[in-house]
C-alpha cells in the first residue's frame, strides 16, 4: 500500500486556514482589509461574544460580481494579482487570495454583495468551505459578510480560543490599528450591540486617533512630518511628559499597513533621548511611507513583523523626523506634574513676551561668565542666612506640599493647587497666630544659604529670591515663582553647549594624564578614539590597558578626566551602535561630571545667572536624563491658596 497521499481538498484547506485564521481578530483583519481594498469609504464591523459566534462586516466598496462570488471563496482566488510582475508593486492589503477560502472552511459564511453595474445582488452561503446556496438578493452596492460559529467544525481549534472578552479585545485592538492606518475610511465598531468607536473618515489622522484612543491621548500628542531620503514619516508622537510606562502605545504603519519593527521603535526612542524619563516610552502613531522598490520590505501578510533591506535609512528617517517634531518651538511639550504641581512651560513666544529684550543680548555673556564661575569654583560656600520679608516674619502661611498624606503637622492649613478649598484642621485656633512653622515650598525647613538684603534685580525682571536645600534656586519672574533644580539645569546647559560644539574645543593639558581601564573599556576607547576626539579629548594608546590623555574638552577641568573617560567607556560598552548615540552618551557623561560641581555653587550672582539662563532658553526644559529643570508656581495659584482670590 502506498504511504504517500495527496491530502483531500478539505483537509488541505483546513491546514492552510490555520495559517490565516487563528482567532476572530484575524478574521476581522482579513475582512476589513478586503473592504478597504475594495475602495470602501464606510466600513461597519459588528461582533457578538468576542466574534466567536457572530461577526459582520459591511462596506460600501466595489462589491463582487455574481460570476466571481463563488471563485472569490476558492484558494488562490484573487483579483489583486494577475501576473508575476504584479508582485513587485502590490498596493493592496491582501493579494494571496487565501482569506475568504480559509475563513469559509472553518465557519458558516453568508455574503451579500452587489457591484455598481448589477441590477440585483447576490446572496451566497457556505458551511465548512462547502457552498450551499447562491441566489439573487436585493441589496445596495457593496458587500456584507457574516461569519457565524467560528471553528464549529474544528473543535480542537475552538479549544484554543480564549474567553469572549479576550477575543473581543483582540478584535478591538485590530480595529484600532485599521482605523488609524486608514483615516480616509470611516470605520465603526459595534461590540455586543454597543458602539465602541466610529472614525469620521475625513482623511485626518488626528480625528481617527481621537475617535479610537480618546481625547486625553489625542491631546498629549505633537505632530510629526518628516522626510529623509525618500522615506516619509508622518503622524503623532507623545509629548515627552506624556510618555508611558510601557511600549504598547506605539502604532507604526508602513505603506498603510500596521507593522512591528524593532528598528522603528529604537529610532523613536532614540529621538526622545534626554527628554524622557528613564523607564518611560513614547506613544506614537506613525505612518511611514517608503516608495515601492526603494527599500526592500519583508513582511508576511498575515503577520506584522517587518524587516527592511536598509534598516539604517528607516532608523534615520524616523529618528530625525521625530526629533525635529520634538524640537519645534511651537510644539514644545507642556510639563505636567502629578496631582497638585504645575510645571513651567515656556515657548519661545511666551519668553519674548515676558522677558525684556535686552536679556537676549547679554545672555551669552551671562552664560559664559557663569560657566567660568562654576568651573573655577572651588567654593564650598558656608551656608548663610537670608531673611525675606513675609517669609520668616509674615503671617501664617500655607504649606505647599505635593504629597498631602505625608503631612505630619496636623495644624497645617493645607492647600492643594488643584483644589479650590482650604481647610483648617483646628478651627478654634486663634487666627492671628501662625498655625504652622512649616516651610514655604516643602516639608523640611528651607535651608537659607544666600545672603539677601534686597531683591536682586539685574537688567531683567527676573528676581533672585534664594536657594533651598542647596539644590533649588528660587526666583520670581513676572507673576510666577520658579524653583530651579540647579544640578539638572547646569547639566542641561553643559550638554547643550557640548552639542553646539562650543564646549568640545580641546584644551591641552600641561601634564598629560594616564588612565588605566578595564579590558573591555580599554578596547572600546581604542575603537572610539575618533569619537573621543570629537568630544575634545586627545588620547593615545599607551599599551597595557592604559591610554594617555593630552587634551580635554574646554568645559571640563583636569580633575575629573580619568573618571570621565572610564565612565564614558562604560556607557559605550553597555550600549548602542549609531554614532550620534555614542556621542550623546559621552556628552551625557561629560555634562553630568561637569555639573557635579554645580552642587557647590551658592553665591547669589551665580545662581541668578543660572536661573536666567534657564528661563531664557527654551531648550533647557529637561536634564539630559529627562528630569524637569524648573517648576513654576503662579502667583494666582498661590493667592488662591491663601483665599485671596477664588
Ligand atoms: P485577497 O484579498 O488576497 O485577494 P481574499 O480571499 O481575501 O483574497 O479575497 C478574494 C477576492 O475576493 C479579492 O481579491 C476580491 O476580489 C474579492 N473580495 C473579497 N472581499 C471583498 C469585498 N469586501 N469587496 C469586494 N471584493 C471583495
Ligand atoms: Mg483579502
């Protein structure tokens, strides 16, 4: 007896179906793709019980002519590819001619369809892949397809289905992507009788995002519109402050098709470097368009992972487009803080309106003076007292405390910037007595460090008030107080300076320094000599794990050279291939090192100079690790806390 059989058609189809139809979500994906391929403007999807018992997709596309209906359900039956050449320029979502055959082989199918030119439409029914009925039917142009009882004839597959709710969620996830990949089509989704969403189909990506993801998500986005050697990148990414703890809010569409690409994700995250907190990920809805043939794209139609022959080009296109979007002045991220905080938001325009123009002129002077001060400073500044009218001797004051629960002093008149009430826990206390000895800005007492006789106003309306905890500079500008983290600010200033290349000028050391490195670090330094040179280091191999340093970048003084070279090497060992990234890594390390000294500075002119630099430059919003540099407290908000205004 022969051992080898050709599988019966039915069995072969079931096996093939396994590749296409895994769960209701994969059916919906195929059906909606068919509707979009058919030129539909409106697509309505309805499911019941997670899609397992009932799925209906209605469209107003081309419809299928009577003579083609039966064929459409055969394997390898497609209207989208006719000859081999067509395979090189496929513009439709489907092309393998497998979906209808596969779906129909594992369910009960009913299709109503009519083309423009036909007088009457067609009603088609099949069960388990066998046609049972074809007849005339009155229906509008377009196609409605109903799938019932998925896997009714393959109980083994049925067992793999999850709970209805999980299957329904998977369908929803597919439809979210479909809606955002084709904003020109109005897609609505009805789940167990309730409308989950409906996009307007106005070809505006933002309206589709709004419909699918909701207002909060939509309002956290900034627009991306870039092009890089033929690759266009359009869409939206989240403001750095709206980044998520997980990567799952990243939707990438390649030529109109949802894909997953490691390259695109890394490019996206690279663009946010230095402006997003560690452990947070940008959300994104990005449409990448690559001309046919420009980059070889390898994507399985039923799967989503994609590879490009020229990954680098895609990486660059995404990274530069997103980075440009983030840098654009008019779309600067608004900083928000949890609960009661308000953070500083400075756009270039706001800055121009609020700061007198002369500041602009002396900005660079101030900056360079400041740099000199810090770099030469060995000042460990003994704390000095300062007294500020209204703070120590003033009336009872409210503690501005971001974490009310931790508040221990019961007597505190506690206020929250977001809440319009003030509460006094011991109302019988005499009102004219100070209720608390709590500080103005935080739980611990303000540690006064700077001598201040009069409010120091230089040539601007930025007034120096003091420094708290040897960390935060307090200044007033116009109707706001600002708390500025001096280390974060300084780090950012140096980082920006390095990136502008004016901090990397090499300075010859009088005495070259020898630095001995670990094995891996040693070889990474040797591999990156040019990179170090770009940063202002002149290094030579001294053999045996040792390099000799002849020059250092001008922002640094000699002392921290060896630790810096070691740290930068460690950072390089840990990460990344692209040069820009490596460069930034060294810059980050340099900025951090150089800024450490900033912890020491505390003379009021230095601190004022730093505050001015921060408030004037809208590029100083976050430290290179993504922490915010300044917090704004509006006078209005303060007055609300005191009950002076409502
Ligand atoms: P493919 O999409 O790969 O061509 P399918 O099995 O999904 O294969 O569909 C087979 C054919 O049926 C399509 O090529 C198309 O001509 C036709 N078809 C399927 N769904 C629709 C629809 N909603 N409107 C018009 N034509 C459709
Ligand atoms: Mg198809």
